[in-house]
C-alpha cells in the first residue's frame, strides 16, 4: 500500500491526511474532501472547486480562510453541490450558513 504519492502538484494520501495543492490544503474522508486551509497568499477572488483530487468538496473548515487578508471575494464552481456564493460571500446551497464573518 502506498501511503502517499505526488500527482500533478498534489500530494495524495490516506483519509484524514492533509493534502496540499497550490491553493488549498484539504483532507479526504469517506470519499469527500474538506478544505482545511486556503493559501494565505491568495489575493482577489478565490473559487471553491466542485472537486479536489477527484473527491467532491463537501465541507470547508471553520478556519479555512484564517489570515487571508488579500481575499476580496469567493466564487463557487457551478458543479459544487454543497456551496454557493452570492455577491462574493460563501453560503451553503440552502443559504442558511455563511462562512464569512
């Protein structure tokens, strides 16, 4: 069994191992991706993808955007089934829970 490997700039590993790609750090558990951290150097607009490493993005950690001072707005890939963005603000699809405080 391979514990991790590098593929197209993404470090892949077992469930709950943190995986780093250019814009995000995320974990995979039960076939679903959780964004745990957004790259602190991102500026302007960031887009939440529908998948990371082939896994659907279903959760964004509470502190994922911590210290992202140059981030001005958030978009969400139209194929993401969990999240939506309205006027640059991140919401769950039901628009009841927003991550921006």
